[in-house]
C-alpha cells in the first residue's frame, strides 16, 4: 500500500494504468481544497477485468477486502471507484461501513489530492490476503445479529445463470432435482437481492453447489455450517491450464502458505476452513454420475446427523 502526500492521479491506457504525479499541478481537487482531501484508490479500480468486476463472487472476495484494508488506514478516506458503480457494489460497501458520500465513481480524469492511498497489490501472486478477508467477514457480520451457530435450511446454489462455457456440468437439472428431493432449496444467485442472499446463507445448515462464485456467500454462514462442493472434469481442466495462470497448485515444488487463499479447486475447502465450516467435495465427470452423487450426499447428511 502506498501513502503519498500531495499528488495528481489519473487513469491512462483505457483505464488499465494508474498514473500518479507527486506534485500538485493541474487537475482538480474535491471542494477546491486538495490539502484537506484524503482519497484512496483500490487496485481493482485500475487493474481488474470488467467481467470479474460485474461478478458478485469476485467483487466480494477480491475487491471488498481491498476497501476494508484501505479504510483500516483511515476510515474517513473517499474511494475512487470504477464508473458506473452498481447497486450490489454500493450495498456491499455500505455493509462494511463505507457511507455513500465516500464512494466516488471515477472516469479517470486528473484529480489533485492532498493525501493519496493506493492499494498497489492485493497479493494474488500468492493468493488472497487472509487478514483482509477475515476483517471483511467481521464487518459484514458485526453490523447484523451474528450467526453463532448454523441454521436449519438446506441450500443448493444453481449455476443455471452462468455463461454456457462456465456451467461445468451437463446435467444440472437432474442434480438440482436430487438435492430438492432431500429438502434443499434451489436458488439462483442472480435472482437474489443482497439482503436475501445474506438471510439465506445465515439460515443455512448446509450449502451445496457446483464450484463457482455463487458459493462465495458462505462468507455469511455461521461456523460449523457444512459446504458441499461439486467438481467436474471440465472445471479441473480449466484450473490446470497449460500456462499455470489460474492455479499455482499444479506446479511442482510450489507451496501454498496458509496466510493466503489462491485460485484452485481447493479454494472453497480453504475458505470454509478459514470460516470454521466443514467442506465435502465430490469429483465427477461433466455428466455427473447421479447414483454415486446420491450415495455421497446421503453419506454427508448422515454424518451431519440428518437424513
């Protein structure tokens, strides 16, 4: 994180590069008095794929922790954020304690700043920083009645709203029917407002679904909640790309420190462990073997003391 007294900041290269000039020339400050302005720029404002920025899971796990880390330096900072700012983004920032007047949608025009905080790196070379993620979870839960123990609901998170190439299984309707027959509520996250998502996951005893951003809402679940993650051949192949860009876990000799959470098929196992939850993984083909999955699911429910 950079802390710069007095600077002009702007976006270049179609918003992909943050330019900082350490002198007060040109541009414009807030309220005409840049010496009294404190402005923070998270990394996702200038270095994040637009499609990921629209994805709630990436927003929650990759972006919001940056805001939390910056606000820990000074909670009065105003944040320069990608424009336009979407409703779920405003709502999530509100939940972690950022009021609307500190959210500044920014097109990248030069601004003169009295003090500039820049989140230069989110640590993704080694994973997602654990401390910022845990602080985000703390802020999300402390502003509501904390869920200290699991609820009673069973939730299956559908991926029917995912892009065709990212649905990962070919027979999800049959999988949904299997879970529904065992008392799971089948939910599509794109259809759920944020408040409804929070309520659902805080009431959950067990959450299941094909690995993907929809499972990121386990951040709202209580400790001891059970999480069932379905992994398919296509998903494993996608993670193990030839360049190793998505998952360092496939590289020989690479170690994964516990202080970080990186992209890999193990991600939700790690995330659940951090939150004190129990994770159960099922690996199958793209056409999920229903008989084996059924036996696996019944076994998990039996170990939970449920039928």
